[in-house]
């Protein structure tokens, strides 16, 4: 699944979570860093889904709900949006902006009760939880040490009905260092949930390996923008969706 990271209203090249250093994206797929133009380019390539990280919202600024709506309406892509939501009102605004799913990231999560309420309010089909990591350590605003271990948190969220997860290793994002398969394999072995994985994907071999071990989807940005993963190869392999 293609990814766009938005900061300052434009698509940026995310590298290892160092947001102050992010620069406008340069892509073989589109000459512009405009979010709508790049999303449209992904649609023209044949993608059906798009992961959008609104970094402005995640770091505490205003969410760009109007942009989500414009992207969803113009492209028809199924939009999965992470806008750093911390309450039901914000999650509702994301979904009202025509996102198909709202992503609740642990990086901004303040209470596990929010996950329970979100699933009860919007259904397990419209709520995804992103387990945000930095070098295997959980990124979270949770006050308790009870869920300091990512897999403990994973178990708790499954218990309250979450069925779709993202395992996102920010330390590997944009690095081309390969996916953090260690924690991923443990998660897959202990869960029946659908897992997407992000951070470090290098090439087609990584995508094929992820499919082999049971990953539902892979979030890719740098490898697509650089051309290391080509649209032609994706279509030939049957992996594009």
C-alpha cells in the first residue's frame, strides 16, 4: 500500500522519524509534492488504497480534514488516515472526511479506553491501531507501565475487538534497511488479526517475504518513490492492491 506523509501541507520524505529534517518528496511517479497530485498518481498506477499520515496533526497542529475529503472524493482511493486522534470527536471528523478507516497510533494514545470506545462507536472494520515503535520500544503517551511491551498492548487491543493492526517501526522508515521481522513474526504467531507492516521495506523480495509469512499488507513510500519497487513488478507479481 502506498504512503503519503504530509507535513506543512506537502508530501515529505520521511526518514527514521526525524521530522524536523524531512524534505519535500521526490518521486519517479509524480513531479509534484502536492498531496492530491501524488494521491492521483497512485490511483493512476492502479492502487486502490492509500495510507495518509498527517504529521501536522500528529505533532499537535490542526488536522487537514478538508484535504482528506478532497483526496478520497477525487481519487476514489480507500483512505486510511492517521491524524493523531486522541478522542472520539477527532476520530469522527476523520471518518466524516471520507476516510474509510481511522488509524489510532500508540504514539499519541493516552488511554486504552479510547480504543474500546472507538471500536464500539465505529466498528472494528473502521478502526485500525498502529503499534508505533522506535527501535523495538513502544512509542506511547500511556501513563501505565503495564503495556510498555508492544505485544502486551497488542493482546489488550485484540481483546476489545481490534482486528486490523499496523506495526510501524519509525526507526526504519525511509531507511531501506529492511523490515523489522523479529517482532512481526512473534506478533503473527500469537494473533489472528490482520497485520500491515511499515518501515524499511526495500524491494520486491521484501514484499514477497512478507506475503509468505502471513502479513496482510505492506506500507511503502521510499521504495515506490525511488523506483526500487516498480509498478510493473507489482502488477506482474499480483501484489498490487
